[in-house]
């Protein structure tokens, strides 16, 4: 999971983002995909543009990495909150 986050950070730093912006972008992606049942990468990019993010920041590969990272985070969260 840390490796995925490092890849995301590296790709976005190359596009001029600083760490706090990267964290904010990931949170915005999470909020966008959490508010709908079905989405495409184009839908997510459009929603992020409406939030003020530039279109060039995210290519499909980086966006897929963010989806994978968020999916892993959700699984970790589920494992932490299971009570037996």
C-alpha cells in the first residue's frame, strides 16, 4: 500500500503538486467516487475539474492508482473495525 502511495506521490510531484495538495486530491477523489454508484474515469475527472483541479494533473494511470490505493485503504479500515 505504501508503494502505491509513493507511486501516486511521485507522479503528482512531477506535475507540480506538493504533498498537502496530493493528500487533498486523493480525498477529493474519494469524495467523488463515494457519492455515486457508478462512475467512469471521465466522470471523476469532470467532477474534479468542477472542484477546481486542473485536467492535466491526472492521467488515467494515476487515477487508477488512486482507485487502487483507496480500495486498499477501505479494506484496511474494514479489518480494523471488525469485532468478533
